[in-house]
């Protein structure tokens, strides 16, 4: 698609924001092992989801001239070798177990930190990046052959059946010494990519009944006259779409409702704007060009609350539309990541974020989140701004801008046997399948 046709600023802005977002993966990294910091703050551990987004971004970086192919090969190899060799076992400081990895790892040692969980969905994001690397680096030289071999090894290692823990759906994760978490991937959420990779596994595949069990937990709603599978935070409608082109392909649930997941995300994107226009809680700044409510940092310190003038403000929280929670905190990255679904409303929002200087003093593009309802001493229109950038916010910006402009990652992932096998076993048909 040509991003420049309807407004002279669009193409320039998209190029600028994409480049700055991509830079996060070049600078907030340990080149020796490929690990990517969860946040651009001193002492931040690595996030395995951010690593998956980085691996997916390097091919885009090569295509756009942000890095050389040789540099991308070097960084990708370091990453894949690290995950191949990282200790898998029952030890509390191992990097993972059963082919899955802990959510957060020490940037230098690669060992588990913070007593965090072994995360099935974050491992899925990691493996999506691993498979993207294996698909992109297709040359016959030894380095690119090794990338393909390592990608296959890492994907085959994940034991999806173990992750079911005897149930139909997949558990959220596991902790050494404590066992499985009690939550499962049920209800429409960001786990669509997890189920595709699990179903597509050549070694320990999920049974089709697992996917059917997940579909049975969906909630179809009608809100503001729009019908969709509901989930409040915008990121849920975006993350799996980074890698899979859901346009025109349908599973049993979507066939029944005459929709597809791409159209569903389009409706969810419009719902965000509808809510901002209505602004039922009367927050400052919300309008047709200022929206984007998702999981994000907020003005309350970490998980604490802050009360100003009788209003409560939260720290990191999965905010959602229209049923909340909503405390006036908006996330530019969430709006921008919906670009492929609804460019006609995302591009004006992008220009508005540019106008209110959300990139001021930010090394990686727009601030991660802001809250205009909280007035600040310097009088900026955007009010409170998040001091941190987060890896899992930066990757979706760079990648979904590229999917909008060229379908790059979507076309790449269509060539991955695991993706097509997973989709077919889930009952998807039509479109490019």
C-alpha cells in the first residue's frame, strides 16, 4: 500500500517512527547473546517476547536498510545459539524447561530472574520470531544454513502437550518447585499465535480438540452497534496478527459469524475510537484522533494507585474498552499497531501524536503512554508521560508499519510450514490458505 497518497506527512512519519522503534533492538541488547532488555532502564532483565519481536524485526531492518544482512545474521545466530544452549531443567535458575522459557532472563547470564513464570505465550512470541528468522535467512552459506537448523531445533523442542497439564486448553505457565499456574488460555486473547504454533508442531502437537475448547470460551458481543469477539485491551487484537495474515481466512467460529480475525481487529480498532469520542468518564484529551487503550504503564507508581481530585490512577495495568479499567492513560503504540486494520483512522491519530510532541526527548519514537488528565508543571498538552520504553511496545510498531506498507512479515510467514499446518489443523480455510 502507498502510505503517501492521502497526506504528505504520512510516509515521512511512518518511516521515522518505524526506524526509531527498530533502533530499540539495536541499542537495548546484549549482542553477545542476542537478549533484548524488557525496558530501557538500567538493570532491566531481558524479555523473551521482546527477543521474538527483535528476531522478527531484523529481516525488516535489512529490507529497509536499517542494518546490513551480515549484521542481522550475526545477531540472529548469537540469539539462536544462546537459546539452544541455555540450560533447560528443574533448577530454579534455569533458562527454561520442556522447550519453553522463563518470561524474564538476566541480560548477561541468561538465567531466570524475579522468580518469574515459565511463560507459554511469551515463548510463543519468541518461537514466532525464531521461525521468521528461519524463513528469511534462506541463503546457502554456512551461517544462514545454521540459522535454519537452529530455528527447527528450537521449535521442535517445545512440548505443547506437557503445557496442557492434562486439560484441553493450554496453561499460562509453570514455576520450578511449584508446578503449573492455575490460569489457562481461555477466552479470546493474545494466544491465537500460541495455538497455531502448538497445533503446527511436528513433535508434540496440540490436538485439534484443544483449539475447539479455546473457541468455546469466546464472547461475541455487540457494542456501539459493532459486533465482534470481545477483548478490552487493544494489544490482544494485534499481537498474533504481527505474524499471521488473517485476512479472508476463517475458522469454525468466524465462519459461523460471517467474519474473520482481521475484520474483528478492525472492529476493535474502531471501537477504541468510538469510546474516545464518547469519553464516558470525561478524561482530558480523548477524541477521534486521540485514543489507544491497552496494557500499559500509568501514572501510579508501579502497581500502586494514585488519587487526584477523587480520580484513581494506576501503574502498569491491562486497560480496556469500553468496560475498563480506564484512568485516562493512552498508548500511542497501541493505535499505531492497528495501522493495517484501519489506516484511515490510525494515520490521523499518528499525525496528532506528532503534533503534541509525544516524541520530545524520546530516543525510540513516541512515548509509550501518556495521561493528559494529569496536568504537569511544564504545561505540555500530553500531561504525564511514561519515562520508559518497553520492548514489547516497540516491536509491534516497526512490524505492523511494515505489514501495512508491504505485507512483508505476513508474506514471509506464509512460507512457514508450522504456520500453515497450525492454521489447517485449527480448521482455517479460504483466502491465501
